[in-house]
C-alpha cells in the first residue's frame, strides 16, 4: 500500500523578555512619578485598576488614593484579602471581572497590584489570562514579596490542596520596590521574609549568611531599615535586600521558564509546600521555607557532605531571625515521603534535590531514600525539642575543600 504524503509545518519563534525591578524610595510621594508611570515608557489613557491588599488598605489606602488624585490619574480600586487561604481561582476571576467592568485595554491601561505575595499572584495570574495576557505593575509591600516575588516570572493559585498548582509564567514589565513600605510590618512578617533571604544565603552567598548571622536580631527589630547607630558604610538591611534580589535575578535569568528542572532556588521548597499546606494558616510561607532549609541541611549533614558544625550554625541563625527551625509535621516521615513523591512528579520523574556542601555551596542528588527522609525527620524532632542535631557518634566527615 502506497503511503499517503501528509504535509507538515514547523513554527519556530523566539520571544525576548525584559522586565525591570526598580528600587524607588518614597514611592507614595506625589512628587515621585514612578507609581503612575506606564511600563516601557508607553503613552496611554483610560482607567486603570489598582488592586490593594486589605492590610495595606488599612495602612496606606488613603495615601495611595491621594497619590493618584494629586497626579490627576483616573483609577479604579479593588481591595482583596491576603493570606494563602485566599489564593484561589475565584479571586483571579474576581479581578478579571473588574478589569472587564472598567474596560481594561490590551496594552495601555495596565493594572497595579499593591500588597503581599497572595495579591501579587492573584493579579499576576489574572493579567496573564486576561485578553491572553496584559502588562501589569507589581508593588510588593512585604519583605517576602520584595526580595523573592519581585524577581519571579511565575504566579499561581492553590488548587485542591496543592500550593500553586494552577499558574502562569507572566512577568510584569515593572516591579517597584520601596523598602520603607515594610517598616510597618509585624515582626512575624519580617521573619517570614527573612526565611527566603536565608535560603539565598545558603545556596549561593556566604557573605549574605554572614550578615544574617552578625545582624539578624537587629535586622528583624529594625525591619531592615538601618535605623540603628552605625557608620554610614554599614547598611546591612540594604545590603541583605540587594544581595537577595540580585542573587535571585541571576539564578532566574538563566532558566526563566524552568526548562532545566535542576534549580538551586528550589532549596527549602521540596518538602515545605506539603507541610505548609497541611498547616495553613498556622505557618507562613517563609517560615515553612526556613524549616525546609534546615531539613535540607540535616539531610546534607547526615549524608556526610555538610559538617555538623555548619548545621548548628544554620539552626542558630534561623532562630536569631525569629524563625523556628522545625515543626511537628517535619517529624512525620509519611508526610515528607509523600512530598518527595510529589516532587518527583513535578520534576519529570527526577528528584533533583539540592543539598549543601557548605554555606553558599550546593550539590544535586537524585538518590534520596525513604529511610534517609525518615532519619532526617527524627533529627527534626530532636531540633524541635531543643536538642542538638549531632548524632550519638559524630561521623568522620570529609573536607569540603
């Protein structure tokens, strides 16, 4: 039988992506044009939507409205609740409906998201879906949002008990960071954000870890504002933020669409999502990440690739910035091994687990066993109970050099 010829076409296309993370102090001062400016310097007209986190509305709502009124901008306002329990598809649809109501255009009327990570994700996902994608502007008002979410190209919502199970890659063309906006945050929110900072320190920046170790309690008390009595050259709050943002940007830029699933920025995020989702709303995201970082360090030490002295140093620094290094759920091998199985599904049938060889030095493993996870869980119980993580007989560990 003669084979029938079938036509075939291949489409090859490249999309160049540029997006800006701009530090803009005193962002809500009407004399500062950044908040009202359109991305890419484009010209536009028409009403724009400003989505504000409920907590931010209570603190900065009047100033935000006053800013746009002073600059004669036509804006519409929507207030959304924060908290991961509100990170849902229903909220995305709610934002999209308001975009429809005010006649949001394809390009000239980008919405602005002002708030924490939940509002940023919800608005980002709505923008990524609306008219198959419109530009938007991020203004993160939490430490976590400023040093982590500000760089990310991803957004998503929780679905059927899974964190960020639905989402898109839709980076906004502009993110505006004003460190003074976090000065009013509760102490716990600052600690949570510092969970992501310590992650960046552990995976690639020993200098950043040194800053956290040396200044941790002051950074927490001062909300990274550098208000203490220091020389003009000592601005650890600013340096911590700059190093964390720069480190994340460097990692994401080379693998923005996650075509390579071996990502050191996933450190601390392999087991923590399962714990976080089961504990909601008890545990904040950065708190779970910090525990995940400690768990990764425990796995590393038990494997003999990280010195136990370094593990103890990590635990001490985590505690110094107001975070707990462990939780009862991190002592449950069944939950943690289920998380490992989910990770394998997410990473295309590979573990790609990031472990530590030293502070700032990582390695990947793909052969973690359920027994190892159970052993590390037992160590996390010891840490939770205030005991040393050292084994009964310390291993003779190889040099990291």
